[in-house]
């Protein structure tokens, strides 16, 4: 074999190896995200049960919160299975009130907040705020924002708030801690590149928002951080449930 042909063969082999490294890195990140989402809700569900046990005779909201977190765990298992093929489980769209979801996320995180000596406050506008999205995915996204605020903010209070604009619902998480260590875009990019476990929850939230036509952003705050998960409001007319295919 001539030298040019040998060199060409080596270059082609290197190109194939590089492409496989990219595919493998993506699959490893998908597995890491699925494991992140499996640990988070299972821990939250266990703590929610412990919190409910400390409040005998309390309303059924903690049980609904546990159901929400176990649904997230089931979704994470489906994502883990799909990660073998470089994708994730399909999103299932339904119309739901994000205000109700906000309360369930708060109940699921109250024990964690108590452990970190953080007070959770829920601020919801009057009336229903309806979006059309995958409820479990939105619970993933918003739950990660709340968990990050409780665990990393270092403040004494975390506020969960939902507001509706002309076209979007705004799910906010506000804390009075030290603020984000870097811009959201940098933290998300680091997690996507496998360089930052702390930003993985933000990356998951950003991806969920983008797939549903929304976005994750930081809003001005007097102190600490104020993260906003924006989702389009549900259309006025009912729409049949459909799937958003997973990433191939």
C-alpha cells in the first residue's frame, strides 16, 4: 500500500473514532441525566413521606407530592432505557394547571428545606394558569430549580411563584442566597459538556423548556437568584394528547 493510501486510511479511521467518541459522550450524558433524575425524585419522595409522618392528620397534599416524584422517577427509568440508543423517552402533552404543580413540588421539597434550615413560601396568582406540556417533564425542570435553590443558595428563604403573562406562564424560583456562580448559559453549557454536575439540573430544565417552546432565564433580583421557567400558555381550544418524539 502506498503512503498516501495508508495516510488516507488512518485519517478515515481517526474520523470514525472521533465520531464514535462524540456519540459515546452524548449517551453518557443522557445516562448521567437519567441517573440524576432518578436520585432526585426518589430522595424527595422519601423525605416527603418523612415530613408527612411528622404532621399526622395533615391534608393529602404530601401524598400527591409523593405520587408526582414517583412519576418523575418512572420517567427517569424510561429515559435511562432510551439512553442506550442515544435518545430519551417521548414527552406526553396534556393540559394542566401549573399552579397545582407548584404546590405539589413545594410539598415534595418541604422536608429537604427543613433539613437545610430554609423556609419555603408559595406565591400563586388567583385563577388557573394552564399550559400544554408534559407534566412530569415540567415537574423535572421546576423541581430541579427548587432543589438547587434549597441546596446551593445558602439563604434562609426560597419563594415559589407562578404568574401568567399574555402568552406565557412564568414559574419562578427566588432565593436570598449568594446568587448563581456563573451565567445560566455557562452553567448549562458546562453540564452539557460533562464538565459540571451542579449545572446538570439547570441543563435539564433548559432543555425541557426549549422542547416545549419556552425558555429558562434569570431575572433581576435584589439579592440571591431569581430563575424563571417560561412555558407557552395552553391554547383556548382543547387539543388531543400527542407525543413529542425523543432525541434520536
